[in-house]
C-alpha cells in the first residue's frame, strides 16, 4: 500500500530513484539501526509494516505467503510479529546457513526497537515465523566487504567499550580470529561453499580482529 525509504546520508542517487519510483523518502543522520527502523515505523500509516533492507529482495513465494497471512490474520489468536528467514548470497554464491530476522510487525502492538547494531523488536504479543525467504545479496565484492567492516567495526568496538570489556591483550587477536573463522566455516557449514567458503570465513575472522584492534585503540585513549 505504501513504500517508505529511510535514507541515512547516501551519496548516490538513492533518494531520487526512490522518489521517482513513488516511494516516500525519510532522511536521517542516524547510524543506529534501532533509530532508523523506528523512523520507518513512525512514518508508516498502515497496520502492518514489512522491513526490507537495501540488499534484500522479497521472493515471490514470500510475497504470496504474506498476502494470504494478512487476509486470514486474527488479533485474538495470531502472532503480532513474524520472523523471516534469509537466503544469504556471499560473492554471488548461496551460503549454506540461513539466519532469520523480525521483519513483519503489526504496528499497534509495536513497542520499540532495541540495540544499535543487532536490533530486536519489542512487541506486545507473541511472535511467529514465515515459511518462505527473503533473498539477501550481501558481500558482493571485496571493496564492499572491507568498507562495511571498517564502518561497523567502529560500532562493534564502541559497544564493547560500553560493556566494560576487559583490556585487550595480544593473544586475544588470535583467539577472535579463530572464533570468527570457526563459526563461519564449521558451524555455518561454510566448507560446503568451496573456495567461497574459505574467503568468507577468513573475512569473518579478519573482521573480528579489526573490531578488537579498534577496541584496543579506544581502550588506550581512555
């Protein structure tokens, strides 16, 4: 019924393209994901809000599932917030593991978003899960990967400072690299993706190291 684009200081033609496509564009200087998602929620006029990030696509089966769900939905018995799983593509290749996010929310039951980076929706009522997927094209090339790491490692390090993280010592860099690599390569079965799995898993370890180097810098300054 309506499309709202929340734009936080993009430097390309996002705003113009979105407006030409009939979207309502809301601009913000925020980088906090909870703030940005709240801005979108406040701008929405409908009872239901579906969140789709810039690198995601609603699959046709998911589209049909949502339409059928909302037509039959009853406030008395049905969830007010739904998780949607994502098919993740790294460097154009389908990743073996999927994640899921709170994306379809009944606005009258919405309370707030919590968390600046790994945000969670707080709602009055139960949550459910949809069967079909969002298509998530992330980490499309090396330049995009490293740029994203540089931006979000600042926030990751800041969150650790706020939680009074112990002082960083030399062995921790090795440990966090192994943790990031193992989670991606073994726990998420990245090994099934061949060379792409190696690249993505090494990157995940590298990203953790960058976060902890920035944490070390912040600790030194304070």
